[in-house]
C-alpha cells in the first residue's frame, strides 16, 4: 500500500494542472525557498481532510486557490487528487486503487470531497483512513512545525498519536460520540422525570375537577328541565331588564352625541391653528432662506471685491517689474554687441597659425613611427638572445640541481646506514612514550566529562531560575494590563461625565470659542461650585437656575467683545469685587456650597438674599422677612408674589461628577504607571537571569568543546602508539634498502658532474650574443625617445592653437546669443507691461462693481434679518395656542372615548336582554301549546322546591372547571406516553453505559499492548540514531486543577505519554533538557517508531532535517534507507546528504507569474556514481505552464 500519484490544479502556486508520480523508497522534493515545495505538502494534507486554514498558512479555506500574479489572472477553483495503491486491501474498499479528491470554489464556505469519484463526507474520509495515521491529526504527514508540536505537546496530546497507531482512535471517538449522545438522552430522561413530577399532581387534581364537573352537568340538566315550567315568570323578568337596558342606551347615546359635537368643534379650531402655524413657518423659512441668500451674496461680493483689489495690486507690481526688466535688457544688449564687434579680426589671424602648426606635427609623427619600427626589430633580436640565455641557464641549473640531489642522496644513504640500530631503538622508545601519553590523555578526558556534567547541572539551575523570572514577568505584565484596562475605563467614565456636563451647559458661542483658543480666561459657574450636602443639591441648582452655564471672567466689560449677536445666549459674570451678605431667615445659601476663589464674589452676588428652608411656611416667612428668594429642598423657589417649581437643572451635579471622574482618572493613571514600572523591573530582573543562563550555556558549551578536544587527543594518542609500533617493525627492512641505494647514488653523481661542465660552456656563448643585442636596443630606444619628445611638443602647440581658436569662436557665439537674449527679454518686458496695464484697468472697473454689489447685499441682509425677527413673535403665539388646543383635545378625546364605551356597553346589554326575552318567549309559547296535561299548581310548587334544592346543591359545589373531563383525558394520554418513553430511554442508557465500559477496557488493553511495542521500537530507533544513547516512553498522570476535578470524572482520565531520552554523555531526562537538534531527532524517532508498529501507506517529512548537523543527517538518512526497503518516504529538503540518499528527486521552480512547476530525476540503481550525469534519468512530468 503506497501513494501512486498526486494531481494538483489551481492549488496555491500550482496554477496549471500538475501530476507527480511516486514509487517505493525515498522521494526528495527540492528547490529554492519560496518555489512551492511546502505547497505540495499542504496539498497532501488538504486532500486528506485538513480543516484548519491556519495549518495551511492561511486565514480562510478558499485562500488555497491560486491568487494570480504578474500577467496571469487569479483562478476560481482549486482541486487535488490522491491515488493510493490498495492491492494489499488495508483500506476497507474493494477497489485496487483509492482516489481521494477535494475541490473548493473561491468564495464558497464548504469544500467538496469525493471518494473514487463519488461525493463523500469528511467523516467518511476519516473513517476510511482512521487506522493508517493519514488523518489530519495523524503522524504520517510531518510538516515544518509538527516536529516542534511533538516536542512541545502535552502527554495527553502524545497519547493521541499512540492511540492512532493502535487503531483505537476511531473507536475512542465513536465511544465519546456515543457518550455525548447518551448524555443528551439522560438529559431527556431527566426532563421527562421533571414533566412527570409536574404532570402527575396535576392529573390527580384534574380527576377531582372532572368528577365535580360531571356532577354539576347532571344537576344543571335536571334544573333546566324544572325551569321550563317557570318560563313565564322568567319572561316577565327579562322584559323588565330589557326596558332598563333601553333607558341606559338612550342616556349613553345623548352623551356620545355631545362629545362628537365637541370633537367636531375642536377639529375646526385645531385645523385653523395648524394652517396658521404652517403659514407662519413657511414665511419664517422663506425669511431665513432670504437671509442666507443675502449673506451668501454679501460674502461673495466681498470676496470678489477683495479678489479684484489684489489683482489690481498684482498688476501694478508686474508693470513696475517689467519696466525695470526692459531697462536692464537694453543695457545688456548694447554691451554684448560691442564685445562681439571687437572679437571678429582676432579670430582670422589665429586660423592661419593653426594650419602651420598642424603641418609641422604631421612631419614629427612620421619620424616617430620610423624610430618605433627600428626599436621593435632591435627588441625582437634581444628577446631571442635572452631566450637562448635563459635556456642555457636553465640547463646549467638543472644539471647543478641534479648534481646536488645526487650528492645529497649519496650522503643521506651513507649517513643513514650507521643509524639503523639507533632507528629501531628510537622506535621502541617512541612506542613507550606514546603509551604514557595515552594514559595521560585518558585521565584528562575523564576529568573533562565530569566538568561537562557539572556545567550541565549549572545550566539546568539557571534555566529553572529563568522560568521563575518569566512567571514573575508574566504576573507583572498581567497587573500592568489590568491597570491599563482600569485606566481606560476611568478615561471613558471621565469622557462620559464631561460629555454630560457639556450637554447640560448648552452649545458653544463666541465666548466658548474664545476660551477654547486661549484668547479669554474664563470658567463656567457650574464648574466653580460644589455642594457640601447632597440633600441640598436640588435647592442650590434651583437657586442658581439660569446661571449654571454663565462664564466667570475677570472683567465682564472686556469679555463682552466676544459675544455674538446671532449666536447662542451667553452670560458673563464679573469675578472681581466682593458680594454682600444679607441677613435672611433660615440657612444662607452660600453656607451650603464650596466655591473657587476666583468665582466667590460672582456667586455671592447671585445668592445674595437667598435662603434655604424646609417647608413652604418657612419660605413665606423668609420672604416676608427680607429674603430675596426662599428655596425648598425639592427645588421650589418662593419669592414675593411668585412661586417657581419643577425639576431644576443638573449642571452643578454633572460638574461634581466630572471632577470626581477626573480625580479617579488621575489615580488610575498613577496606578498604571506604577504597574508599568513594576513590569519593567521584572523584565530587567529577567534580563539578568537570562544573561546568567547565557553564561551557563556558554560555559557548558566550552566544557563540551574541551571534552571533545580531550577525546580527540585521546584518539590521536592511540594512533601514535600504533604508528610507533609500525615504525619499529619497518626499521630492519629499511636498513637493507639503504645499501642498494648507496651504489646507485654514486653513479648518478658522476653523470651529473659531466652535464654541469657542458651546460656552463653553452651559457658563456649565448651571453656574449645577448650583450651585443642589448647595446643595439639601447641605441634605438634613444632615437625613438627623441622623436616622441618632438612629436609631443608639436601636438601640444597644435592643441594650444586649436583651443585658442575654438575659445574665440565660442566667445563670439556667446556674445551674439547674449544680444539675442537681451532683445527677447526687452520684448517680453514690453508685452508684460501692456498685459499688466490691461489687468489694472479691468480690476478697477470690476472692483468698483463688486463693492456696489456688496453694499446692496448688506442692505438685503439687514432687511431679511428684520423680516425674520418680525415673524418670531407671531410664530411663538400660534405655537402656544396650538399647545393649549392639544391639551383641550386630550380632555375631549377622553370624554368621547368614555361615551363610546358606555354606548357600546348599553348596546350589548340591550342585545343580550332582547335575545333572552326572545328565548323565553319561545319557551312560554311551546309550554302554552302543550296539551299533554292540565296546569297543576301543586306540581308547579313541587317544581319550585326542587329548583331551590338543585340550586343549593350546585352552589355547594362552587366554581368548577367545565373543561376538566377533556383536559384529564388528554393529560392522561400524555403521562402514559411519557412513562413509556422514559422507561425505554432509561433502559437504553444503562445498556450503552455497560457496553461503553467493556469497550473502554478493551481499548485500554489494546493501547497498553501497542504502547509497549511503540516503546520498544522507539528504544531501537533512538539507539540507531544516537549510538550509545538510550530512550524510553513512560505513562504518567496529567496534573488537573481542583476546579477541574470537580467538573470531571477522575475515573475517565487516562495517563499521558512522556518521552525520556539520554543521548551519549548525558543523563536521562525529558525533551526540554536536550538541544534543538537532539529534540528534533528524538521526535523523528517517535514518528518512525509509530510507523514501525502501524505502518502508514506513505510518510511525508517537510524539512525535518533543517535543525540537524551533517552527522545527525547522515544517521537519519541511513535509517531512512533501511526503512525505505518496505516503506515509502517523501522528503522536502535542502540538505545535500538527504538528496544523495533519495531514489527520485522532484525539483520545484517558480516563474515571474508566481506559478510553480516540477521536474523529476531518478537515480539508476546500477550506477556507481548517482551524483553524476550518467547516473541520472529524466522522469516525464505532466506539469504544464
């Protein structure tokens, strides 16, 4: 069972349809960063049912669709197809191949799954792959961050991996799902029990009520039969009730008609008042519109006048500047013309001189070329002679070197012969010394290992201290965050309080804006006053009513300049001076408040003669005693000949709330600053602890390096011992070889002396020839140097002459250009003057017209303001009249409604009386027509007595529920159904619980068996990855808080899986104590151990070797090669060692449009050099750009 092929279309960077085939063994996916390698892994995970978009490096699931790039538009659909070989039948389907497909459309909320072409659910896919490790939480696909996830996982999360390998994960999920459903069923059972507890008492009560209702029904039927004989008396009584009802109907009809007349009269008056109000409002709106139109016209006319005035000033300035420019341009033109006239004759003489110098330079250059040719020929002859000298010298040196080598060889051989015995003795002595050095190296290696253990212990202590420091930092930062949240809440509360105060004080006028921009120093009266006793708040507010929003200023006369005539009403209170205290009966109002010093005089003047009293009698007494105002606690104000009541304003209360909110805000900000400082201190202490951890880690690393060096020295010493022994064995053999070498060295010395003599004679001859050639070269070089100097001097003179001529021509051209430019500037200045004069005349005319329009608009504004003011008073009068009419209409409407209710009740009573009279009339007529028996007074008397008796019995029964029999029958049926349903559900829940306990026990036994197998495989794999190390898996209980223990059933908690590892040279401990590479390799060992117990169809590793060094990668790939004989591995990697271990390479590239393509390379099994070109084969691919 393996993965056969992967087909991708529109998934992330694979915009075009790409198909990748996979074989057994190791397949490596390689390519540069960002080319799309990990997108292949994401495609596999997505097709296998991954539902978390963040695990696919996105925010939404439809982000896997190709988003476009460069000139290529984005796509709307992404799909991935996996084909898995099922020849072995591990998957519970009959097909030899299983195709899993997943498809998503951009913008869609769900994705589409297909199994062998048929639509399927995600649950179907999970059930199919549940026992293979290929689910979205399985161990078959190991992405870039999954290694860290295994390392940082809790024991409970690691247990899930082992359960999946044991094949109990799906059963466990089914048990948990069954448990949830049983819990829901038990809730239903409890609900049914509650319903039965409520319904059974009600059923007994309804049984009694039904019995009483049936008895009353029988008595009522008998009573109706007896009353038939007394129908005539009842007819007469019904006729009397009808007459009374008719009289009440006539009275209610009269009252209703009167109310309708009043309603009609009010409607006419109200319609007239509303029409008058609408007319005045239209006139007011028209006046406001005229006023706004006039203001806009005035502003527009003023802007036009200012614009034309500025344009006039600009035209005058332009004319002056143009005149000055014209004068300057005329002067510049005259100066440039004179200079151009003077430069003409001088240029003609310079041209003739340049021609004469050019001819002389040509002759000198010809002489220089001839001298150079002679020099080249002489140098060629010199080079030939030098080569001959060098060859002769080389031959002599080679002969001398051969002679020296032969003599040296002979001396060495002769000198080595007497020392053969000494060499043997020295070799033996060296072997003994190497043995001593080996023992010393072993002692130093042992000491280094002990030092490494001590350093590791110190590092562990430092790390524990760092963890404690981190906890302190986290606590401090939580306190800081809480203080910040409280500060934000206080800030919001202060803003809300200030907003209420601002709303109570009214809109902003001229004074408000002046205070805001700092042009005026003033304070609201409400902000200057605080009430000492909250019970006096309403009284103080009533005493200062109308003045709370007033501004307290140093000088009211100066501040009056900021008042606006058409803005909101604003009051200014002079804060200077002093207020007088008039004696009053009761409490003086100033004694109930606290006032800021700058507002004390203004408040004293406002509250002069104001008394606070407890009741109206005291208020009248205080006013009669000379008090200006007397205020009650509820806010009523008594003065001479008037009383004012109602709810006073709350501006002063809001001002106090605003001050309290500001104080609370300041406290919160101080607390926040303190919390931030505490967090900074904790962070500083953490930094010190982390520095200690770094120092400990550095020391541990240094000690490990020293231990490694000692081990290397030990290995070197052992090699030296072996080498000394080999030297001692070879000393005897070397002695015999030296004797043969001595004779050969003597013959070589004689031949070398003869070659040296011949080489010396040849060298002397070629040196004489080289001397003659060198003299000739020196002579030719002198001739060429003289020719070069003459040619250079001529060229210099020619360059100077040509430069002078060109400079004169350029100067003349510049002067002529200056004349033309000056004339152009003069013409431009004249045109600018004419244009500026025209603009000035136009600005004068249009500016005068704009000022006239501005004056007319000002008159229109004044007229519109007067018209709007005249309409204000009539409009207020009409609105007051309409309000009074509305109040009157409310009374009329109440009267009309009451009359309509009385009339309807009277009509109903008359109809009821008429119906009863009609019924009794028919009954009496039937009895009169009955000839079965004569009228018997005695029978009638007995009937009356029986009627009285029956009425008493019915009265003794009291009020009964006539619907009780039917309700009792319905409730009885419901209770019976509930009891049956309760019994069925209760029995089913007990059966499911029993089965679940048995299945849980069986799953635990199976888990224990598989856990032992996984632990054994983990130990074997770890020993292969870490030679000399050991590791194990251990079950341990998870730590649960007390609160969680209350909510959870302790018997349902299962122990988690803890990983303990001991690399060579370290102690057995958890993963967190290992280095990064060791942890990664240990996590890989866990994954590989799981696959040994329950192999998956294939395994995907995404850059899992990134944290490993070369030695660990080599051991990892060696293990993969061993497992690849029976398993299929797909590895995404950048490591060349991993690539070399692969059977097939798939390369991924990406172009400028962001589209990835793939190309495959397979290594020949028979090739001895798989990294060479001859050992590679191109794999056809269907990836299309």
